[in-house]
C-alpha cells in the first residue's frame, strides 16, 4: 500500500470558506484504478492556522504514479489548482510513503 498526504495551513478567518470548497468539490480520485480510500481531515484550530489534511491510500506506488503521470483524471482533478491559494498560508506540504506494516485493532468501525 502507498499513502499520499497533502497538508494545508489555512487562516482561521478563511477556514469556513476553505472547508466549504474542500467538501463541496467533485472528487474524481476515487474512480482511479488502485485508489482505495481518501479521508479528508481537519486539524485543531489552535494555534492559528487551521490544518487541513488529505490522505489518499493507493494499492501501490505504481497505481499512484500511473494516475499522477498525466492521466485524464489527474488533469481534470487539477484544472482549478491554485484558485484557492488566497485561503492558505504558504504552499501545501506533500509527502508520499510506502506502508511497511498495518496493525488492525479489535474494534471495527460501525
């Protein structure tokens, strides 16, 4: 499994607009071959700025690279890239990691 993380720092006064933009946008990534799950997270509001984080879980690095390498889905998903930059502080932080081990708990989500 391969995990891609994007972190955004959002000004406290702009975070309702960022959140609305985040939750109302069309998500195409979930239709890409090899994409397993995409949680969108909101971090704490203290200290300012507010952190928003997206994780994309992929079956493999190869599946991610195939999507990122110029697929039509990638181009469509990023056609409005940069239009929300006024809501954030600095650029997003990107990281990608290969999962070495997953340990599951006894409880399962409802």
